[in-house]
């Protein structure tokens, strides 16, 4: 619901007041759902990305997504699609990410997105709701999608935060992908140990908020939890160029495997490989199919008691 034109560049040091001379700027289509669609398409999956877009930035976004072969539906809005940017500090290796709030959508504009989905025939088996909601969109927007998926027999994959997350989980989804900070905020606890991670994830499942929790842990790996089973993935020992889009790439890998009817542990492994491969890419480039295939045999999945 909040796509963006993502810029990435590099400067020697980020300091106040002075002009920061930057290197050549990379441009990519971005935003949570768009990133998922990019990765899913690269891994051979099929999807349709639904994006509200406006202004010259929106036109550029449409052009870029067509160039990447992503089947998309663009719904027009009056305001300009947002532009966000990432700056890599060469002297320290630090990464600074500047994320804009996005355009203001009118009631008619965000309702048009719901209306388009409600009219789909056949309805998709999997619907991914990823990223922030732009200003003007009600906090229960993803919750409305969750109700729609339930009535149409679809599985909803959710990756968001804040009030939009809480409202959607109150309706119940198929798979929820938090990071540790987001899961801790939901549980109201620090979640310092693997036992606490597992208990918090199982608590969401027992309450009916989700059937599956796919917890990404950064340098600590990842955890997949269902009502019956749990698996832990070890982190891969690889150099990190940029962490931008790693979580979105994880979701794209999981969904690509689910679309191929692979079991959850195999989908989990592909998600870990896709997220890890994105760490190798500079800026907002995300993962390549070749890197995902190369890393996938290195992913180690362990059952958790």
C-alpha cells in the first residue's frame, strides 16, 4: 500500500552541516510488498502486485516494475509516490536509511484497492500484505484484508508493524513474519532467550492470531513455529553489504516455495537463503536467483523441542 522509489548511494562520512558528496545513485522499485514481488518473480514464482501510485515517481515505479517483469495493477492517486533513500558510510561501513511516510490517500483511493481485491475472480490462494500503511489509510486496512481472505478461503501472509499489525492479528492470518523487536513489542517482554522467542510465538498461535510465525533474528538466524512443530535456522557466515530488503526477501522466498506446494520447512529454508542472499547485494538491489540457489544447500534447519 506504500510503494516507493528507493535510492541508494555512498559517501565517505555522514556529518552534520557539511555537504556530503555522494557516489553514483542506484534506483530501485521498493516498499515491502513490491520487494516481495521482485524476489518472488526472480525465483520463478507468479504474482500480481497491487500498488497505488501517483506523480512522476509513480510513473517511474511503474516503468521499473514492468522492466523487471512483475505483473502489476497500478491504481491512481492524487499525491506523489514516496521516495526513500539509503546512504552507506564508507569510512565505517554503517548504513543510514531514510524512510518517508508516503502520500496521503483519500478514502476513495484506499477503498479502490479493497474493491479491486474483492472483485478478483478467482481469488488468489496467497495474499501478501507487507510494509507500512501510508497516511490516510485506516489502521484496520490489513484487518479488512484478513477478513476478506478468510471469507474467500485464501491464506494471508502478513509483514507489518504498529497498530496495523495489531488489528490484523486480531482478525487472524495464516503466516506472520516479525523480527525480534516487533515480536517483543507484541508480547510486552524483552525476549532475551530462545525459550522466550518460542513462547511468544506459540502464544500468538494459541490465541488464534496466526497459524505460523516466521521470526527473523538477523545475525542469530531465524525461527519457524506452528502449533505442532518448530524449526531453527542457523545464520549463514557471509559478508554483509547491505541489510535493506532482507526481511522482504525472506518473505518472497517463503511464498515462492508455498506457491510450489513445498512443505513449511523447505519454504523456511528458501526464505532464509533469499534473505541471506540479499545481504550480499549493495543498496536496494535485493537477492539474485543465482545467489539464492548457491546458498540454499548451506541452510541448516534444526527441529526445536
